[in-house]
């Protein structure tokens, strides 16, 4: 038999389907909450019995008009002190992590920190912080240091720590490229794939994302070494490295070298299936390959995030469907269920009871 990666993955799927009932229980899980509001005392008390070892609380509101933060800080608008309230109610029963923005402060009055995007042959303001602007980076670093001083166990950086294919064209970004290359090509030339400068521009953006991430890690650790820090990464990052660099300026090795304690792989199977237009068998095969590649690089630092809701309807997924993808996560890899609500603990118990 001619063994190759595709054959091995196909066998892995077959084995998973043959031996479902013998797979071990995922004893502990993590949950990322859908809403930042504190839960009832009863639900808080049940976290330990439900095997929830970590709760991830969103501490921002992403809205261009009404956005702000859900913890007391000295940098941005305070909406409600939900983080402080949640921590008091949780009372150390489980780890508490804060899920936090990295650059998408669309509601910030600091528009001089905003990036520039190239659309239809023109530059326009992009209401996301410019990762090439050192003052913008230091502002976020200072904010993360304040967050690290809160009664939390970790910080999860949002998946907005990216520079997309048409972003990064502020004066700071172009100056960064000139300093690295000594050349000043037109923006259209930087974006054109057959341009002699395109690859250098991708390298410059990726290098800058890694630098900023390392700065954020240092800011957190200098304030409180006990606080862990992780970041959301896209499914393309382990699966399609070239696309990950071109679309997000994400290089998996560079991200890991930043000093992150954990990487959270957004293994959202329905999103993958829809975007890649896959059959169910193809999707499961790609899911297995994605986790294998991520584990190979990240090792024990890997956390696999599973969606419990359909992103379009907001409805909970069928229990059987979620069980089948949970079973494809190898033993020993931590799992985080994302978009969990207060009344979903019994649903998660039902999902996990099939093991």
C-alpha cells in the first residue's frame, strides 16, 4: 500500500467512527461565554460539578458607536464593570480569563491611531488601531497591563491582531517597509502578487504582528507573571500557512515564538465546511488534519475551540453533531466550547455524556 498523509487521515476518521464508545471522557473543559453579564449564584456554584475548569469572559463591546470595555480602566470608556462583578461571584471556583481586543477599537476617540486601508485604488481610514504606530501599540500594551492586574488567571487576545491584505498602509506602515527594504514602491505594487515587492511586504507585515504580540506578552508578564496569555488563531494558520500570511500576516512559528502561553485554535467546523464548500467527510478529514498540524507545532500549548452554535441562526447545534466533532479531538488536548450561555451547562453535559 502506498501510504501518504491523505490515507492516514482517512484511516483516522474510520477509526474514530468504529470506536466511538471506547473514547475517554474529556474530564475538564473550558467555556467561552456568549455574553459578559455575570451568571446567577446557582450557575456559578455548578461550574465545578460540571467539570468547567476555565471560564472566558468577553470584556469588550465591539460597536462603532456604543462600544467600550467591561472593566474599570484608565484608557477607554467603561460600559459596566462586569469583569469585577463576575470575578467576585466566581470566587475562584474555576479559572477566569478575560477575552480582550488587540486593535479593533472602532469606537475609540483616538482616531489618530487608526490604520489606513487601500480600496478601489484609494486610501481610506480604517477604524482599527495601526499596528505599525508605536504609540497605538503602547496604549494597548498599557491597557493589557491594567487588565493583568485584575483578579484573573489569563487573557485571551481576540482574532483582530491581524494585518489583512489591504491594510497597514498608514504613514507608519509605509515607513516601516522603507526602513526594511530601502525602497518606496506604490501601494498597488505592494499588493500585486507578481510584483517584486509583494513578498517583502508580506514579510514586513508578519514581522510586525509578531513584534506587537511579543510586546503585549511582555506587558502582561511584567505586570503580573502569574497571568497567562493566549491568542485566537484561524483554522488557515496551521492548514494553509501561505494563505495565513497573505490574509492575516499570521505565521504560526512566529506567533509561538512570541512567548504566548497558549494558542486557541478556532476549529469552527461549520464555518470551515461552508467557506471551503466541503462534504461532511471532507470536512471531518480536514478537521483532523488541522488539529494534528496545530498540535505538532504548539504541543501542550494548544487549546481547540469548538462552536456550540450556528453562527448565522444563533441556535445550538445538534448534540450528535457536536459529539462527533468532539470525538475527533485527540485525548490530552484541551477543549473550549465557545458562545456558551448561562442555561447551556446541561446541554454541554449531554454532549459530553456520549463518551
